[in-house]
C-alpha cells in the first residue's frame, strides 16, 4: 500500500469515526438517532435469521450489543476505504465526491426507514415536525462532516496526516483518538448493560419447596424482568404520557384518538401473565412473570364501533417502528389487554410505557411495546419479525427447566426445582428423570398464580450411589399433552426439547 493511499485510509477512518459518532448520538436529529436505527434495521434485514438466532442463543444479552457495535466498526472501516479511494482526486473534487458518495449511500440505506422511525417517535410524542426534512438534513450533515474532516486531514503533508508539528502527535495517535471518540457513546451503553443478574432465591414456608434453593420468585420484580426489543442498546423509546396518544383506525366504524388518561378511564383488568421470548433456548432465562393492569383491547375496539365484517387481523404500530399483528379472534378475547401497569407501578420505559399489548399464550414478539396506532385490517398483515422469517402464529410451546443447577452433589438427598410453562394451556404435571429419561419421578407443582403463568416445581432425588447422572425434566400441559422431546432451535417458532443436566455424585 502506497503512502498516499495509507494516508487517505487513515484520514477516512478518523473522519468516518467522527461522522459515525455523530450518527450514533443523533446530533442532527434533535436527539432522535433515527439514522443509526435505520442502519441497524437494514443490517438485520441482510443478516440471515439463522445466523442471528445462533448468536442470540450463544451470546444471549450480549448478541445485540456486539452486533450493533460491530456495525459501527464496519461503518468506520467503509469510510476508511472511501478515503483511500479518493486520495488521488483533486482537493476540490475530493470534497464534492466525499460528500456526494456519503450522502447518497446513507440516503439509499436509511432514508425510508429513518423517516418512518422519526415520524413514529414524533407521533408518539405529539410533535409535528416534518420527519423527511429532518432525515434529509441529518444525512446531508453527516456526509458534510465526513467530507470536511477528511479534506482537512489530507490537506496536511502526507508524512503527518492530521498530525500537529507543535505537539508531535503521530498518525497512529490520531487514529487511536478518532476511534476512541467514535465509540465513547457505545462504551457508555456497555457500562449500563453490564449489570449483575441474580437468581433471586426465595424460601417457601412449607412442604418440599422450603428445601429447594435458587427457585425464582413467582412474580418477577420489574428490574429483573427480561428485556428484549429489536433496538440496539440505549435506543428504546422514552415517551411522555402527556404528549402521547393512541390512534385506532382501519376497518372500524368510528376512528379514535385516545390520550393516556382516557385509556385509564376504561374498566380496568388485572391478570397475572408470563412472557417468554421466542428466542429463548431450552433452559434459557428469557422468561418472566408479572401482575399486569390494563384495559381489554376489545373494549377499545368496541369504542371505535367494533371491527368491520371483513376484518382479518388487528395490526399494531409502535414508536420505535416495530409492527405486529394478531388474529381478530385473539384481539376480541377478554384476556387480551392493553397494559399500562406492571406489578403495581406504571410500565417501565423498557417494558413499553405508556401501553403495551398482552396476549396470553403467544410468545413475547406478539406482545408489542410503545404502541402508537391500532389498525383493523382485512389482510394477513405481517409484522417486523415475521417478515424476517419468524413464526406468524408464535404460540408458546410447553417448556420446563431446572433453576437449581447442581454440578457436583453429595450422595444424600438432593433438592431439585425449577419452572414450567405452557402458555394459556396451563401446566398439569412436571416429571424429573435421573437416568437420562428411562424412568420418571413426579415432581411437586406449586399452584399457579393464574391460568396464564408459569408454575414452580420441586422434587427430592436420592442418588443410588456415586458417579455421573443425567437429569431431565418435562411437563404436561393442562390438557395432558406431554412436552415434546424433539430438539429444535429457536428459529422459526421457538425451541423445544428437554432441559438436561449432567451431575456428578461424590463418594
């Protein structure tokens, strides 16, 4: 690589790092980082869902942060390549081409999604700014920032691109500082993400459960309830209830626009309900239970005159650009809620404040957050994840798992325990095997908090002697249907199989 090309690449990296930082922070979009989210959305569309699901299972909560920061690194690298390609162009033409190529590429990749995201957020907050104009200005600003910094960098002698003779800063130091600036914001998000997640032991006052440690509480505290969204870390919407409103339209007799306070005037309903992410692997932690309060979705639809005769689905649009739909039968069920409280408190921002949908028996993807519009449609509306290959039905599979995870145990009696869940079918029975599934022992099952929640189970196991044992657990739903032993991955409709532990019994 010649010295001039290397200088152009370094200048492009520095300028691209600064421009990427601006995109991340959303400096030109009034604090709304729509362009960064649009780039993320495009990346999700390009990555095969099988690969994305693989990394979700392997990296869990680290998957999306890693992918997002990897996207930012890729953006900086691409700007570096552009810088290397333009290095031999005349200075004036170099600025024009750097701006044109950058602006054109960003516009092609992000303009439509970014405008939609910004419009959704502004609708949710009650603002009236023209989102296409803001997105166009943002893209032009990011490209101009890159072009100007890049041109300034190459305006210096090749031996010291962007280096100051006064302080003796080298090109390597310039690169290091540029990259540190580019990812300072990402590091802040990483610090927020690295929180300790405990198991939350709870001792019960009677029976076998008093002997089992590491069982989760029946109701998950809000700050420990699992969180999943399509957005990268730090980009979830934070909405103001006073400025937010919910539109109800489509195939209804009388379209509505309801404020947060108006929704709370409808008859309130409370129900216990478990949510499980469709990406939850066998034995995974993406499952939690809460006490929710809200209004029946059918009451809202009836206030709008009810669904039309040709209605097929009810679609939901959210402040982060997420979309989802459910069949009309599910929408009219008295147990489908628009929830505004969680465990006696207003919905936390990460769980969908002001309102989110709750549909018993369906995976979390069918329970959208930050809803801004409800639309009754006469066609098979496909939501955000369905368009990428995930299940449209998304019915929860019967699952069970150990939350006590012994690896080495004494030869006397061992207390085992965990949770089981079967959506709106309930759990009738849980069984444990200590010989790899050849024989099964019935476990004690704690009564469920409600028809749509998990159950806690416990069992006492006495090993026959020292050695290696393979423990398995399985459940039967409320209709007596046994959990499937067939092992399948999370994509496209949720994982299945028996949770298995290998334990060594000491002498």
